[in-house]
């Protein structure tokens, strides 16, 4: 779910994966992994930066990630 949120919002803002990666200060392959849900963004700074860059309310992605992690257990 969080991967789809990231991808759809990024595409809606006409940002490439590379452009988003530069804004969040990660490499492009990290954005790819997040969008494919290979692993979630776990660093609070990364999550906050994603929320800011993608225009989400603070805590929106964090909550989505935590909920998905709880469901897997």
C-alpha cells in the first residue's frame, strides 16, 4: 500500500524516481525498492522527507507503513 501511495503521488507530481531520490537524499534504487515494497522507508527522516516532497500530511506515510508492518505479523 505505501509503495502504491509513493508511486502514484510521485507520478502525479510529474517527478521521476531520480528527482524524488535527490529531494529525499537517497539513491534511485531506494525509491524503486520502496515503490515495489521490497522494504519500507524506516528512517524517520526519510519518511518525513517523503511526506514533505510528495505533499502528504505529516504522519500519513508513517501510519500506512506501521499498519502494513503490523498486518504481516
